[in-house]
C-alpha cells in the first residue's frame, strides 16, 4: 500500500510541478551562489596580488635608497613580524643567483623558475601559484625587477585565504541544502494550491461517472483560470443533465406508447384464448401472448441497458457474497442444465465479498449461465469460478459449447448482435449488452476468450469497493 501511494504520487502532476519548481529554484540558487563565490575568490586573490605588488614597490624603493644591507635587514624584520612560515623575501640576480633572503627554513623546496626570470624582461612582473612538497596549502609567488640587474622574489602562504574559501564553501553548501528543502516545500505548496481546483474537478467528474449527476465543482471565487474552467464545467454538466433528463422522458414516453398497445393486444389475446374453444384460435392467441411477452421483455431490457449506461438509475449498494450468488445461480439453472445433459461445476472460496447491487449482479450471473447452457451441446460441461485477486473479484464462466469466431468476438456485446451459429437458438441479442452495462456500472470489466468448437470463457473483474 505504501509503495503504491509513493508510485502514484510520483506519477502525479503535483510531483512533476514540485520537481520542476525545485529544480529551477535550486539551479538559480546554485548559479547565484557560484557567481558570488567566484566574485569573492576573485576579490581576495586580487587583494593578495595587490599586497605582493605593494611590497615589491616598497622593497624596490628601499633597495635604491639603502642598498642591499638595508633590504636584508628589512626582509628579516618583515618576515619575523608576519611569520617566517607565512611570507618570504629573496633578492636574486637576473641569472637566478641568490643575493640575500629572509629565513627560508619553513620554505624548503621553494625554487627559482629560470623560465620566469627570462620572461621578466618582457613582462616586468610575473605571478605564480605553487603547491610546495609537504604543504597542505598553496603559495602565491611574485617575481619583479627591483632595479636593473636585480630581481626580487616575494612569496606568501595562501593558508588563510584557502581556509576562508573552505568556510565560504561550507556556508554555501548549508545555504543550498536549506534553500533546496525550502524549494521542495514551497514548490509542493504552490503546486498543490494551484492544482486544488483540478483535484476538485477530478473528484466531481469521478462522482458523476459513478452516477451522482447532481454533483458540481465548488467555485473558489478567485476568478482564476481554474475557477473559469470549473464554471464552464458546471454549465456543461447542467446541459448534459438536462439532455439526459429530456432523453429519459422521451425514452419513457416511447416505451410507454409501445408497451400500452402491446399490453392491450396481449390482454385481448388472453381473453380470446379463454373464451374461444377452437384449437386454431387457442394456438394463435397463445403465440400472440408469447410474442407480446417477448416484446415487453425486449423493451424493458433495452430501457434497463440505457438507464444503466447513462447512470440514471442509482445502484443499491450492499455487501454481496459472490460465492453465495454463484451457488444460488447453479441451483436455479441446474434443472435446465440436467435437461440438456450438462454438468455444472462450481469452484469458489467459502466467501467472496464485494460492494455492489445484488439484484443486478444476479442478472449478470443469470445471463452468463443462461448463455452457457443455450450454446453448449448435450454432454458438455460448464464451470463457474470466483477468486479474489488484487482487491478484485474475478468471476469466470467457462463452457464447452460451440464457441465464437475471432471476427465476431469484438461485436458480441453490441445490442441485437447474434453470431451466425447462435441464430438457431432463441434470443434477441440483448443479454450480453446488459451484462456489460451492469459490470461497467460497477467499475469493472468483462472479457471473453473463445474459439469455434472449443467453447467460450467469459471473465468478469469487479472491484471489491464501489463508490456510490
């Protein structure tokens, strides 16, 4: 049940809209955070480079004014003040020979790039970012010409900057996770609110499909697209209900107009049958009464099919035991089956419950059993079974009768359709149409599998719960 709900939610429009809103919002937040992070890094790197460049200018001025001795003294004082493991200074010749430097103990492995020295003459200043052996953090190194023939190399550890970058990344990650959750909740809320009207529309349409023709979609009064759609939908329902009512009245009138003269004919035939003693008159009137009954039954069945399909007549729902119905149907048709030499077998569980209209479901079983007996030759077998599968009751009526050809199977539920092989058997071709109408009215479906000469199997699947 839980996994079914999850699967159903994943297929819903609310989930897709929530996912779309969350994705767009997350991408926007990610891009904004990425741009902000890139700008912060760029600004900090630029500040570091400006600091190194300022030191380059400071030492160049000092070299000119106080010479190498003054520079060396200032190098050591500056490195000691900042931290020998954070910064170093080195004065070189243009060939890369060291002249003086600050304490390079913590900077083991820091080399001199000959290629960079060659490029200095053309570029004036060269910045490099190095990853030193054994160092967790990178270093930023600047080469510059302090005075003709002399090169100043300044290095700074990027530990503080990289720690700051790490803090920024953690903050951005936490902010992104927070806004991702916020986006999910906000997207779900907006999607749910936006589709609330569609949900009400769906519920109303489902109720109408189940026969509640008086249902209408409640209006929110917001005047949005959903409200306008609901108003148009309600107006359409008014028109449909009006048309159905008019059609029912017309059908009832036609049925009444036809049934009245047929009933009168039948009454006259009965009077003639009881008063006339002539054998010919009695035979004729008996046939007339029989045909009148047949016509009245046909009319009543047609009306029942139309009303059932249109949902005009409500279902009288109650808890129905299909196993008991099948047993009762077998007992009812057993004499007829024995008269043809047929064996009727029933395979049902002790109890097989569903919510349905008991009288209409009895009609379904009666019609299917009646058809199986009609079209099964003497000595044949009819098997009626029922079982519960995935909250559905599956009813099967199998016979060893004449069967149905493949080209005729798609039409057997049409009104008045009769297969070629069945025309010699009494009937009007409305039984299966009524069965299909009742089954569909209960929210189920009916299928048939058959082949000529091998019998037929009618399978009815009914949900165990049915909304009124």
